[in-house]
C-alpha cells in the first residue's frame, strides 16, 4: 500500500491544485475566536528555510521522522520539528533540507528519495518562509545526533495523526488568548505549530489517497 502511495505522490504532487494548501494547514494553526490569526503564504521579504518531511515505509502505511530541538538553541527550544533550517545563499529547498538533515541527525542523502514539495508555509514570528520537502527513506540507517541542535529523534505512524486525535491547549501571545491544536505523540512534548501544520497537509493527502482504493 505504501508503494502505491509513493506512486500516487510521484504522479500528482507537482500538478496544480493537488496539494490541499491553506484549507488543510489552517486546521492545526493556533486560533482566537475561531479564526486562525496568521498569514500562511510567505511574503517576498521572508527569510528562506526548508525542512525534510521524511516518510519511513511500514507494512501497510508509514511513519514520519521528527526531532526534538535542543535546549541549547536560542529559538523554539525543546519543540518537535522536522530536520531543517535556514537556506544558504543560492541553495534550492531540496539542497537546504538534505544538508540540514545531514548536519542535525547524520541522514545520508544517498538513502533518501525526494518526491517533491508540500505547500510553503509562513512563520510570522521569525519572518521565515518554510519549504517542506517530502521524501522517502530508501535504506535503513543509524542517526548521529548533533547535540547542539537536536536532543532526540523519534517516529510516529501517520495513522495516529487523525483529526479525531487533535487536542487543544490555551496560550497567550501579545496579550491575546489563543487555542492551540496539537497531537499527543510524545511522552512530554506536544506536536504543534509549524510542524503540525505541515504534517496536517500530508495526513490530508494520505486520507484522500486511501479513499481512492
């Protein structure tokens, strides 16, 4: 079933209108008074970043690889994220994602098949435009963590990331009260924010694919 899903992605991911985009992204976005209070599309002035959304094949589905950001970092410490970071000059999104994944967890580009990009996402707090690069792990390997950037690597099966599993916690930002959607996939850290928003687009595509079978 997973191989069929990969074929489905390869045949469609670059087609206009295939990606759910904002309609899916907003489901996991923090909101106040029922409205997602944020921009989703990166403006031209946004700093360019890229993350690697890595699918790990299983018998009938797949898992996603996540990291826990190191407490030594200045921003977004102890949060769940995809491997990734700021683009170097003249880098493509794929080059950035693969380089960062290698630097953070020792992931070898030769073990990965890149399928294409999910929808871009804007993170207003850091003025960052994120390009999510969707990929498949082709060969099992051991991860080597850069302890300055990553505290932990873990995986979560895609079927655990259901809409029915979405929880919410309250948060105050700039004297405004928000409700924050999250998934409980880690023993102590919620999966929320940009990483959850990107994840939601992929879960939407997965559910759409299953409905075609």
